[in-house]
C-alpha cells in the first residue's frame, strides 16, 4: 500500500510516539490501561501535528518552487562544455560513469563549476537540482529531510534509472547527497539499486542514516568528505552528533558566516575548505583525494 508523504509522516510520528510513551509509562509504574490511553492520545497528537507540518511544507514548497524537476546534462571534463540530454531518448540502465547532483541555490553554471571541482578533468553527468531562490530551496531541503519524497527527489530517481548501477558513481554535494539518498530509496521501490556507489562532499544528509537506508539494498559508499568547520554537514546534517565531536559542532557554528560567501573562503562550497582554514584537523574524515588544493 502506498501512502502520501503527509500520511506516511503521520503514521511514523504516531506509531513512534505511541510506543515511546507506552514504554516510558510502563517503566514509571503506570497501569496498563493508563499507559495505553495516554499513549494513544500522545500518538494521535503527534500524528496530527506531523500531518499538518508535512502538508503545510508541501504547500509552501509548491508555492515557492516553480521548477522542481531535475534535468540531465553531460559536462566535458576538459572544456567545461555542457550539453543537455533528453532522458526519453536514453534506455534505462544504459548510462555509465559519474553522476553529480548539486546542492541548493545552484544555477546551471554554478552547478557545473561545483561538479567539475569534485570530478577534476573527467567527464561527468550532471543531474541538475535547479535553483529557485535560497529561501525556496531551503524549504525544499526541509521537505527532503521530513519525508524524503520531494518532487526533486522523485524526478532524480527517474534520471538515476537511466544509469547502470554497477558502473555508476553518484557524487553528491550538500543537498545533492540528501536528494541522492532519497532518490535511490524511491528507485529501490521499482528496481534493484545494487551496485551504485556513492561519495559525498559537505553532506546535508547524515552519513550513518544514508548507510542504514541504502547499504542493505546493495549501495556501496566511498568517503563522506565533510570539512570540520562546515555547518551544513556538521550541524544541518547532524554528522558531528552521530560521530560525536564538540570541536566540529562548535567550530562550524563560528565559521558559519563563511558559508554565505560561496567563494574560495567557504568550507562548504570548496571541497578542500576555505583558503584560511585548510589547517583545521579533519579527525574523523580525510580530505578528498584527487582534488588539487589550489583552485
């Protein structure tokens, strides 16, 4: 049975809250009847709240994002020339190579630049997550986080169906890793995704969550290269919490103004981090390999 994203969110919140409240009530000495009644009330409130939030967020995303469909391009790794590909002309499972998915607020040119930084000198397919506005894309990120069923994730899933899993590496940056995780999860409902390989930079997706969702389906993972002072990866993606590290969490908060430069100084936009913070110890992660430090 297939549920709408809002209904799925409501069911998940309701069931989770019911069992959490029930267990807590029993452990604190409540009677079985009181525990059941209290848990049902808490579960119903949580379900209604989740449904309302999900519905409101979907409405806001649809209102502010005129373009929610991913588009497919090929980038020449030597010249930077970008050519659009009509997905309907491509047989499912026929494309091979690297598939790059960009983060939020990237127009086509900026997505190309970011893609080439992370696949230096190599041809790459760009599954373009279109730019609407910073605020609109932020709302879209929230929908991806909450339900994993945004229109951009579903359209990306349709594009990933064009690739041969055993010969494709998905390269995600920022929101792109979150979209990739959701898209593969959606694609797995209709076909096998075993063999896809994923690597990530500045991931807004939590690495452990991505592995838990996709590894059982046969997706393999390379490095999640998250700069130690990147607030998107360490705070928004919760990667400094699931790999506990106060230095990364607090340091990222202090360095967060650099995110808005979208320049050489940003620990998020550039795969090696900003020009003045290359000294920061990576600790859990290792800096991305194969990418020059000067660019």
